C-alpha cells in the first residue's frame, strides 16, 4: 500500500458495506496498486475496525475479480490486464453489452427509458484530473449498469458488471480529452433505447465499445 486510504467516517450500522466501498475505491483509484499484497491487519487498524469486515470486503472484491487470494499467501490486488487480455475483455463486452442494449430497447418501461436519457445527459465539469477520473468512472458505470438492468436479465447484468471491474482498473490511464466524445456516444445510445429501436441501440453500443477500445489502447503504448 503506497498511500494512506482516504477514509470517510464509517457508520457502524453499515460497517460491512462502508469497508467494502472504501477498499473498492482504494483499488480502483490505485491507492492499493495492482499487484500490491493486502495486509488485513494493517487495513483493519487504518480503518479502525476488526479484521472481520475487512476479510468480508476482500471476499466480495475477489468475486468481482479486483483482488486475488492464494493459499498461504493471502490477498493481492489484481494486476492490470495484458494487451491480449484487454482485447478478450472487450470482445466479451461486445457480445454481452450489444445484447443488453437490444433487450433494453425492447423491454424497458417508459419510466426507465426516460431515466436513461436523463443519466446520459449528465456531464462532468471542472476539477482536477483525479476528480475527473472518479466522477467520470462513476458516471460511465451508472450508464452502462442502467442499460444492463433494463435488459431485464440479472445474469447478463452480473456478467457485465464483473467485466467493468477489470476495465476500471485501467481508468487511471484514460485519455481525458475524449470525455466529450464518450458522452456523445452515451447520449446516442440512450436515444436509441428511448426510441425502442433494438437495431439502432445495438449498433450504437457496438460503435461506442469499438471506439472505447481504441481510446483505451493508448495506455499500452507506454
């Protein structure tokens, strides 16, 4: 662990969830860096909790693929994907999320269609790059999760969210000059689902993911 955790006040009634959210944020923001060994006792002391909620949080993060556990070696933060693994991940996203967009266009309620358009209309304004990163990651995750939710297939949604966890580890290297383009693609996708046009929605998601893959690949050039 290279930097202290940014710990918000932990509330005892929701302690398990608070510890999980704190550790998940630390992993995604590279406070706990890829490949770092996770010391449960040290984290418990830093968060002022017992080791039990830390272990429970790490088990949840392991199920998402954000940390790994080895016998007698404990937990480590999952490494960044290789280029080949990155392409595999986007190939899976194209299969799953294009289907989700099509089904959302077919199955979403009127209220859900309106909420998706409203979510896509949100933008990130101002702030330091670190603030942009966290805000943009949250915005992007919510939009894609809404599409998956409105597809009305819980197993599909779970699979998509797990893939996104791997992607978010790479968000530190996202080219932030491309945020406006990403927002435009989100709005086109939401408009297609709002119009209940499955072909258009699937095509919009495919175009968005294809371009997103190209935008992220610059991280591997360094």
